């Protein structure tokens, strides 16, 4: 069957993301993680992590569910004691100097940590007092932070009437009340509206420009590409890669990913095996709607693939193509997509 007889809708090739060079790491070391381990009996949630974050740097911590991200954050936040190894925040050990470390860090957890029956202003004041912020400074910081997160007109409204995005922004404001030098952001944009998401991005960039060191975990690859100067990818509690976004891209050969929607949608074993055997085609996998693969020669290899698919009685209804992405790098290193795998860290 000729490829001319195959019905397909071709989508324009999406351009690769614009990768700006990461700034030189000129700031002092804000966080040094040294062979960090955390075990629960025979389960090793964090298995010897080592990396550094510098002042004025956004450092992405990526990994599939269950990779050890939340456990790592909890250890860095001094909520859990490491089994072995250490993390040093501006020269202070999370094992030996807990009180000092807690004054140096701000933590924005996945779960909203606010009091719903208090107003926005009351929440900030409460946490300011918890951190021992002097009364005069607390008043100034209150106004600054409400303005920073765009909630100055809602200062006297109760948190339980706020949208998810507003709560996320207030949660960030609370974490900044004591001017932390290291900020731990754990999935800060989950469930937020696009406006709040962009607002959070602008705040992260501003904090970076002011010299704050930021550890950022996210399930969204586009966020990591846009915000992070460096990224560490972990799985099973171990570091698989530690590099700039540009450096991570260089780990894969230049190729173009192709996604084909089929009718019927399920790709047969013969279809997948035939594609995998073709020269120039790699990373073949079935998808919910059809099949996906990588190719270094879009024109010639796609034509052969279409002929093969048609010969097996399937019909291609859509062809989508794009350059190699950060998610491709992630899948290559971990073997599965960001949201695949076991549930997120639920260990005590």
C-alpha cells in the first residue's frame, strides 16, 4: 500500500526549547549534600545523594514518584534525621546544628501549611513570631510579602475562601518571612491556575537575582527548563545525572520524536517489533493512542514506518513530531515517565 493512500493529519514540528546558558556558579556554596542516606529498615529511600547548590541558583530536583525527593526535602528541612551522610547549609550541619539550619532555610511543602481560619496577614504574623522576627521588622515584612505575592488587597480575608493559587502564593510568603538564604520549594505549582503559576515563576526569578539559593522540585518538565540553572535527576534514592539543562540535552543524540495516532489505537506486537527492526528508528513504544519512536531521518524513516503500519491493516490518523525534550532525557535515564512508578514518598 502506498503512503499516499494513508490518511494522516500532520502537525507542525514543535521547536526545541530555547536554552539559555546557565550563569556561572560564582556564589558561595549554600547547600552541600554529602553521601546522604535515609533508610527505613531494609528500605533505602535516599541512597548516598551528593550535590551542591550555590547562592543565586535555582537547582531542580527531579525524579519519578518514589524516587526519594520528598524524603530528601524532609532531611534537608531537619524534619527527618539522616541515617548517614550529611547536608551542610552555609557551613552548618543538618545533623549537628538543627536550630541554626532552621533559621537559614525556608520550606514550601507540597501540602498547604496555613491556618484556614486566620486571615492572610494573621498567617504571616503568626509564622513571623514563630521565627522570632522583631515586631517592627515583622510589620514591614508583612507589607512587603503581601505585595510580592499579589495579595495586598486580600490581607484581611480568611484563607479558607482563597483559591488554590492564592493559597500557594501565601504559603510562599510565609516561608520568606525570616529572609531565608536557602529556599526549599516542593511542587509549588501543583493545582494552581496559570496566572498564579506565572506569578510564582516571577517570584522565584526575583529571589534568585537577590542571591537566594533555591531547591525546586516539580513534576512539570517545562518548569524545570524555564527556571532551573542546574538539574539533578534521581531515582531509587540515587543521583543519575547532575548538569545544566543544556548539558542534559547533550546526553542524547540529536533526533526527532514521532508520535502516531492509530485506528485501531492499540499497536500490535508485530507492529512494534517491525518498527524496532528498522534502521534509523529507536525507542519504539506503544502509547494509549498508538505508537511513539525516535528517528534521525524524519522523511525517509517515517515513510517506511507508514508503509509498515498500513501493511498490518492499521490506519494512521495523526502524526505529531517534535525535537528531543528534557522529558526524553528523563525517560532515558530513569526508564519511565515522571508520574509513573510507585506512589510518591509515603514513608514515615
